[in-house]
C-alpha cells in the first residue's frame, strides 16, 4: 500500500515543487519588512496565520474525520518550531535587511544533518562539518561589523534559523504518519494562537490605520501562497524525497531573497558581504551534498525498524 501511494509522485516532481516553495518564501522577506513598518510583528503574524489556517480548514472537507490525538500533538510540536522561527525572523527584519535575513535563514538547512546526528547518534562525515565551518565563516563576514559587533536583527534571525532547521528535521519524521493537510492546518493554527497570545502582551492594540497598502500586499503574499499552499506542499511532497534533499532545495531561499531585495527594495551587498553570502551558500551545498547519502541511509534504517510509527 505504501509503495502504491508513494509511486504517484516522482522525486523530481517533488523537488521542483519544493523549489517553487523556496522561491515564494524568498519573495516574502521584502514584503514582510515593509509591512511591519506599519503593523506590529506578532499582530501581523497572527492575522497571517489565521487567514492561512481558515483557508485550509475550509477546503479540508471530510479529512477532519482522520484527525487523531497523535496528529494534534505532532502539529503543535511543529507549530512551536514555526512560531519560534517566524517570530524571531519577523522581529529581526525590523533591524536588518531582507537579503541578510534571507542568507541567515538559509543556515537552517545546515542544521538538519546536525540534528540528525544528535537524534540518531551517528556522527556526520567530515565533509558535513567542513560545510558547516564554511557557512559559519560566511555568516561572520556577512553579519559582523568592522568593530566585530553583531547586528541584533541578524542575531534574532540566526535564532530563527535554528527553529526552522529543527522544523525541517521533524517534518521528515512525522509526515508519513498523518494526513498532510490536517498536519498543515493544525500547525498553522497553533502558530496563530501563539502569535495572538504574544500580541496581547507585547504589541499595541490593533488600529485601523495600520492596514496600509504595504500590509495588505504582504498579507496577500504570505497568508495563502507562502503559508497555506507552501506548507501544504511541504507536508505532502517532502515524503516523496528525503529531508536532506529538501534542505538542499530550501538552501536556494536566500538567493531568491537577495534577488527580490535588489529588484524591489534597492538593497545592495558590500564586497565582504557578497563573499560571505557565497560562503554561506557553498557551505550549505557542501554539507548537504556530502551528508545526503548518509542521511538517506539513516532514514531507511529507521523506516525498516518501524521508528516512524505509520500504524499509529
């Protein structure tokens, strides 16, 4: 039964769809940065994720009958990672550029094999560690100032990268167990609830004049295309590929963020920053390519041992 289900989508098709997700996510940095100049970050995120969740809930139909307690638990676990990632990223965008945020967020994919190392107790190959070292060096060139201080916005986005790296790894562990749409809906709603709670404590009351054209544009881009449809695509298509290949595809997100930042916001990179960005991308590619075979072997072993718990 499992073979019949997974044979419907080829790995190449899944990879191309996940690449389109990375492109959409890369395009959101500029839009969100402009929106949070008028609307507080937690309030913006709460509206974004509730719109996204309601959209998916409306088209879920009878899928709700498949919802289980385990799906709810896993959804809220994934939602906690997403909330941490988006909260830190959105707040960080108040203090850094969209291109910087894109490159730093891309660091999340380097963390996937490292998380796998901690969980499966199998050390990554030396090439993976070399890739991580390259990415960290590039991050330093990209973010450190002449007096070796770090922009607080860059530091916040680095925390976002840790949360997203954990999310990518966990998605690879649980997508085979549950309905992908229900998993998407529940984790999106979890983020919306968390953002609403935080907005009540940290954001000023919502006001009509906060809904500027920049905010509406950002919501139109992020709520449905970059949240509902993007996460549904990730939940559904990641199971036809590996977590490592997904991470490598998502490594293109900072490239898209840079292109959109230059084209739409007139952003530029210094020569040092450009070299740092290249090192970040090179480190990500090296780490993921070297670790690809190793991670796939671990995933196959886990599946054979029944660790993924599909029967639950």
